[in-house]
């Protein structure tokens, strides 16, 4: 049986114009997956200390719970999945299937289920809301304006996220400060607005090298797209590979300015209305008509 067909909605240059693809962790270690170039070796004692530090934040989340962990199945989130499952922490785990994910992401979900059991709840968007969105702005309307892109993220991500976090008091994320300008200054704990769960970021001060050192040391599965210059993986039509020297999240919504490249899941309270924190944002329909161009 041949390889499954791939879906490519991206106007970004095709793989032939990218650096030659390489497979495996050696390839990642040799060149990094984003702006770090060759990944540095991480001494075992440093990795141990970093793991204990992340575990301490996870235990704070348990104490503040009920706690939930939203995983994108990216490298950072696989570290957290391994820490949560291997230490038996009382944290519910879920992922958002937007309906527009890469096939590789479903494959790593399958591998995670094989390794850790079927512990990851898969949340999907409301079919009626998706139908209304597509009717209003077309199947790929997110390319046409920031407002339309944010409207798609609201329907496919933020509203399911809000439902998944209902009743939770602690929300564990795999964010790292070094990932992008929008995440600089990230703290291990981030109180949110009234009625919203406090955010816990156990890997807030981890480096990309430390993430990969952990995955290697614990033989944790990862998304094979990371081996093809995808350091940050979201929906297939909204994620492209990056080149060396680019910001790790430069491949997310790359047609927009760096300041708008968040889906609203992790936007600061001061952000524009469509990027407000999830509970406030997903509770209401987009403030602009879906077809409006800003
Ligand atoms: S990342 Fe793209 S496809 Fe996914 S929800 Fe946001 S706009 Fe829609």
C-alpha cells in the first residue's frame, strides 16, 4: 500500500524549495527545529532539575484544581503528557480536533494512546457553528482577513476549549516564553479574569533543547512534522515550516503580523477583542461579521 495522500492548502513554497527533509531525532538535534540552529546537549542533572521544576508547577495546578491540560500534541505538550501520566497526576487531558489538523497529528495521537492509554479526550467544534462559519466566509476564508481567521479560531478552537474548561480552576499549558514575541515574559502561573481557570505553564522557562532532551531521555513519541521544520504545529492550512533563524512560531498564520499570531487561546487580557481570554471571547459571537475585512 502506498503512502497516504497529503493535503496542502498552503501557498507557502513546496517542500522541494525547503531544506532537504531529514528524519529522526538526529536531524532535529543537528539543526534544531526553529531559531536555535544546532540544539545544545543538556546535561542529565540539568534535565532532572528542569523536570522537577515543571513537576512542582503541575502539582500546584493539581492543588488548585480541578485541573485540565489542553494538549496540541506538539513537542512541549508531549513532555507534559509524559510528566502527568508517569507521575499519576490528577489532571484531565484533552485535545482540540478542529477538523483541519495534519494527518501526522492524528498519527501522534494514536501513538500517544498506545503509550499512555486512551487518556486524551478529543473535543470537536459544534457542527452547526462550523456550517455557519463556512457558509459565511467560505471553506478557507481565514486567509482573507485577520477578523475571518479569528472567527474560524473562535468556532473551531475557542468555543470547544471553553466547553472543555468549564468547571476547571486550573488550566495547564505547554507555553514557553522563548517561543515568540507574544510569549516573552511568560510566568509559571497566570491568573485570569473572574470565573476563568488560572493558567499554569510548567515549561515557561524551558529551552527548545531541553524539550528535545526530555523527549529523547524518556523515549516519548512526537509529531513527525517536527522533523520537517515545523517547530509549532496547528491546523494544516495555517501552519508552514520555518527556516533557520525564524521565530519558532513564524510558521503559524505566517501571512499576518507577528503581533496577531495567536488564536486567542493564550492572548493577554489587554489584547484586542477577538484575542481576549478564552472564556470572555468564546462566550460571545465574533464582534464583527464573519465576512468583514478590517
Ligand atoms: S488555525 Fe486556521 S483552520 Fe485552525 S481554527 Fe484557526 S483559522 Fe481555523
